[in-house]
C-alpha cells in the first residue's frame, strides 16, 4: 500500500497485520467493548494472529501514525471516519 506523503506502507516491516487489518481489528474491538491493548491482542488471537507479531504491528503502526499524518489519515479512513 502507498499513502501519498508517507511513502509505501509495508506491513512486513512490523512482522504482522497490515494497516487495513489493524483498522478492521480496531473496529471489531470497539464494537465488542475492548478498550486496551491486551484486549486487542486477545481479539487478534481469536483471528489466529500471533500475539507477538500483533504487539509489534500495533506498536509499529502507532509509531508510524505519530510520524506521518498521512498514515494516520489513512487509518481513520479505514476506520470509517
């Protein structure tokens, strides 16, 4: 995936879920009332995702969104905002 202004977004860089996967996980977590990272990781485990890879991806995407407004905007778009 490429987000204008942020360069290519490589999900493999974090060893886990893509930005699209992270947004889908966040939507599901919100719908189910999960409010913390542990809940998100538990939900990801239900999907068959490796917990360590999920943690690395969540941390990586949060960092990337903090560094690039374009990535944050893409994430919000994927969330439906």
